[in-house]
C-alpha cells in the first residue's frame, strides 16, 4: 500500500481475527454482487407454474370453469 492511498476497509474498533475479517469480506462481496445483479436485471428467475404455491389457493366457484368431458382428467392436473 502506498502512503497516499486510502484502505478500502478499515477496522476501527475491536481486535478481529483473520477468520472474522474473512467472513466480513465474504458478506460484503456477496451483497455487492447481488446488488450488481439486481441492477443489471439478472435477478432470480420466476418460479415455474408447478412450483408456484398460489395455484393451491381455491378460487371462487363462479369464476372457475372446470374442464368436463373426455380430456378433463388431463386438464385437472395442469396449472392454469
């Protein structure tokens, strides 16, 4: 480090060990990477409709048309 450069991270209180400093750096790095991914639109992908728990909530009878007839068994297991 040169005399005119400022440190990126400075511990001002306590006496942390190398493991504690490494844990702090790992957390700060992960947070910075998550923020950069959110800025770039690289956030988590939407869950598939099979994994979406909202499909387990029953809707009103009037707003729901259940399939009837020969292929109803196939349509009953698919998400809407």
